[in-house]
């Protein structure tokens, strides 16, 4: 489509016909004005917001027909090649059409590095994740390797027989169902929705900053105090007095867990996933050494 658009525009520019340009003005204005407004809008929740300019682009691509009449021998192979690419890429991406990204950015495998949320990840791949786990979840000493799931969606993992330790920060209706919530991380299989991996709705999204790193080590100490304080009533009372009560400690521990997950995601983004489900849920097999590096070694911003 991009190739045909460029060739069609070139054909129109080379044609010295004022009437054609007059008829194209509404399309050009639509693309420029709407595209500018959309790209500068604070609403940034999906590629669907710019779909309205596609019909105009398709019509401009049709300008290639001006050359087709004159250079049929050259243009026919170009059109045939473009059509063949459409058929091929449509077949390869089936049935994960939402996850399609073109080869210029590395294809669907790299799409999560550019766009997430409703441009890629609507929580649509939970059934496929269930099948993946049934086929791929290994066993260690006859026990299932633990699965950690941070799922960006509203479906119920329990409904699809997914037995996972849930990494929960943003509440959805299925969070009211009984589930095992992860309170600490251990080596295992980490299934992370692309939107969660990029920390779009987390408090610590974007680049890992020096401020995040300093806060992480401070909260790591608070978490250690919290664990030790639960051992004896006297220590627990002293801890509550130090931080201003149980509610204040709870907020700090929740912030630590969220920051810890954000740190883990930042580490995992530096490497390719071990597998994926529909390109929207990324699979990482995390061993003891990698987990220690992600959570307990100094990290640059």
C-alpha cells in the first residue's frame, strides 16, 4: 500500500492537469488536517483513530492508473507483486490480524515495541495462552514450573483453566474471583501482556530512571523490614510507629511490588521473548540467575 501510494502520488504530480488536482484538494486537506490533529491529540489509545484517512490514501494510490495506461508493461508487474504481498502477509498473520505490523519495523514480532493497548493487545489471546501452557509448560522434579501472569484484559483466566500466580495492579471484574496472587517472584514462566510489559498504565512506565532505581532500593529495605517485623509483635509495633501505621506500610509494600514488577519488565524488554501467544502475550522463561540480575543487581537507567 505504501509503495502504491508513493507511485500514485508521483503519477499525479507528473500529470499536468489542473482539474485532477482540484478534485484531489478535499482528500489532501482531509489527510493533512485530520492527520495533524490526530497525531497531536492527547487521545492516544489506538491506531483506529487514524483509520478515517485510509480511503483518501487508497484513492490517491489509484493515481497509478494514469501510468498504467501508458506504461502497462512496467506497471502490471508492480501491481501483481503488491497484490501477491498482500495475500502472503494476510495468510502469514492469520488469525492474529490485530497484531499485524509491516516488515519495516520488524513485523509482528517487534510490534509491541512500537504500539500496544488497543493497537495490539485487547486481552484477546487468553484462550490461546491456555492451549500454549497445556502444550509447553514443563515440569521440574515432577512438579509444574510456576506460571506468573499479568493479563491486560477482562476475561477470566480461571474460565480457561489457567493456573497461574497473578501479578495484579489494575483491577478488572475477574479479580473478584479466587486466584493465587503473586507476593514474590521466583524462577518460572512469565506470561506478560504487551501493554503491561511496556507499563503503559503503571506508575513507573517509560525509561528506567535514576529516581526509580533509588526508590526501588529504599522500598526493598522497607519490604525486608516488613517481612522481619511480621515475625514478632514487638518488632511489628515498632515498624508501625516508624512508618505511621499499618495503612502506610501497606501502601509502601504495594508500591514496592509494583515497582519490582516494573523493574522486571524493564529487564525483560532488553531481550527477545522466548515465545509469544498471538504476539500480544509475551512468554519469558526466567531462570534463577536472570531473576537475580533483574531484581537484585544495580540497573542503569
